[in-house]
C-alpha cells in the first residue's frame, strides 16, 4: 500500500470521531472538564516539549487540567485531522506547525489552516542559508550571483523531501531567479549538515541552531537569515529582507481549535494562551532550543497562516515533489 493510501486509511479512522458539537458557552467553560492538546508528532521532540510546557502554563492560566496527547502519522496530518473532526467546544486543541499550511499541497490531506482558529503563535524557527567557511561566497549576494551564472550546479541540502527547509531553498530560487540542485536528507537536518561539513554539498537550508556549532568553530559561514528579524542564535548574520530580498520562510508553532468553536470560548482560550506563551517557562524553553519567542494573537496568526497557505499552495506544485 502506498503512502497516499495509508494516509487516507488513517485519516478515515480519525474521522470516526463524533462530529456532534456540544453546546458550550463562556459561562460554562472550562468548568472542571479537562482540556486535551493534540501534538501531531512523537513524544520527546521539540513540538512535544513545547506542547507540554504550554499545557502546564495554560493549566495555571485557565484553571483546569490540560493534557497532551501524541497522535502521529502522515507528517502531522493524522493528529490535525483528529482535532478538525473533534467537537468544536474548546476542549480539544491542536499544536499547529508550519506544515499545517503545506500538507494539502503535498497531497497528504485536504486539511488546511482554514479549518481552524488560532488561539496564539508561540515561536518561530527561521531558515538560514549556510556554506562552508572556506567557500568562495563571502556574502549572500555572492552566493546568488554564482547560482545565476551556474544554474543547477549548487547542491543545497535540506531535511527531507517536502520539508520546510526544502521549501525555503525553493523560495530563494523563486525570488532570486536561480536554480539549485536540491539534496533532501531523509534522516533530517543533521545529515545535511554532516554532508556540508564533508564537502558533499555546497550549502544547506536549515535552522540557525542546526549550524550554530559549526559556525562557532569556524567551519561554516551563514550568509542570510530568512526570518522576520535577526536570529537570536546568530545575531550578526544579515536578514534577507534587510538585504533587499523579499524572502521570509520559517518554521513556527502555535495552537488552534476547530473553526466552529464559539467566539466566547475562543476568547477565553486566547487570553489564557497569551499568558501561557508569554510565561517565563515558555520563553526559557524556546531560548534553550534555539527558537525565537514570537507570540501572535489568534486573529493575527489566522491572517498569517492564510497568507502562507496561499503561497505554499502555489509554490509547492512547481517543485516537482512526489510523495510516495
């Protein structure tokens, strides 16, 4: 059975969840009933850890028990489907990664961020373009100029086919009118970094924290940060937008509920999420993992996700990605 059939079967199972919406209002919510955060990735990873710290802080802010449930599969689609098909009563929340704006274009599911309402964004993880320190490229402009003169020659590693880091490199191609040789590593960003260190590729598009050690050792040079602002991990590296390149590609993590959740319940959750995300515990966790604390309220994150969904829905089909 191929990947798409497996995904369809798993999603069908997830849709067996009752779709009957419970009547709920601000007067009743949350009461003594517990809240569940569905993390669509395995326990122990960064998304899981972020979800658990958020759950602990949300519990303090909202006054009821908050649990984390790991529901994995299909690059996050199974867990997100579970929340989309849950009762829209505020008691089931999704950890929403940037991949939630990409899954439909990759063919995993018809689910999009339009099926949810955000209650807040917690963090961002910008893409960074990094090369070996002894390469001929001193600046991002040098790198782009060479790529224009040598189409398809520069091998750029990423963390896997269809990953946000492959999309980051594709965005550089689109904006800068260049062509790379994309080299996905199914074992993740660490494998791509190792390949760059060994001279098997010429560049990587991964996060600043994934190249930090090699930059500090003098083996690597990061040419540009593709985030909303400077990286706290590599603060001296220029931001692509400051260099005149309209490229902002970054991972992010937030929290959302099904779109039909009542407004007054969403307001309660959003107020509690703001306190949780801006807590010292959350900020310390994000800093220790090399992420940017980047709170956005629900409405602002809804708008940003909609923009990214539109962009990725147009870009990804042009990349020739085939998900087996």
